[in-house]
């Protein structure tokens, strides 16, 4: 029996008769989620990097690399199909798990995914406060000059780093500027923005 790869499965699902808004059809159909057939010149280096960074054996690192394409494809699929609920997808290396976050019904959604793939037991549900869309809106607000004429206008020209950190479902702002810290803290709630003190690597794009 030839295993169905995720990219092919997603293509087949797009050709189905059900509406893409149906919960069932919005999940990619079954098949194996590991791909060991694609050779890569960088694979030995990737295996070594995982071993060194996470204390994995060579066999464990090889096993985890097989999920690489699946993780990318599933992340894109879920972000497209559940924009208001999908909170991200990332890999925990040791112990190995693929965490799939939603703002609601995480257990139900991931249980359905688990049943559709031969290695579905590695998919782990996580319920979070904010979707990726919401986190990206906050990042956009702080970095792309969309602060308007309110209090955030005081950040113009100030230096700080902004990043979306999925593992804590927050936007992290790093700055040594007390004005940046106090302004953001007063305008955005702590359950979505975390402020850290420290050196920055980039200059704010606010203008």
C-alpha cells in the first residue's frame, strides 16, 4: 500500500465535493505524516544539530526530521482553514510532540486529526487565549507604523524588538527604553504582550 503524503492529501481534499467550511472537510485526509524518501545533502548536519541541541540520539533525530514537511503543510492548512481559532503549531523535541494550539475545542479538533494519520499520537492539543491572527495584528500595530495618533504614537523612532512567541501565546517586546516599556504596558494588556528588558537587535519600523 502506497502511503499518501500530506501535500497530495491536501490537494485531494481541495477537489472533494464537500464545502471547505465543513469541519470534516477542513481537516486533511489520512496517510502517513513522516517522509523518509526525500534525500537532502543537509540532512546529516540537521541530525547533528538536533542531537547537540536537544540531547537526542541519531535515531531520534532522524525520526523527528521525517515530520518536517508535515509540520509545515499542516500549519499552513490550519491557519488557512481556522484563522480565528488556530493559535499555532510547533514541535517539542524532547520528549517529542507536535503541539497544535486552538482558542477553543482544541481536544476535539486534534483528536480528529490524530485519527487520520498513522503517527497521529504525536499531535498534542493545546488551548490558548489568542489566535495567530490576533498576535499578528499586535505585531503589525507595533512595527508597521499603524499606531495612529494615540498613546502608541510616542513610540515613533524608539528602538525595540518585537516577536511573536507561540510557545507562550504572547507578543514579546524587548527594549531598554523605559518609555517604550511604560507606553506599551499602559496601552496593551499583559495577557497578550510581555515586555522584557535587554539589548535590541533592530530598530522599530514605526514612522
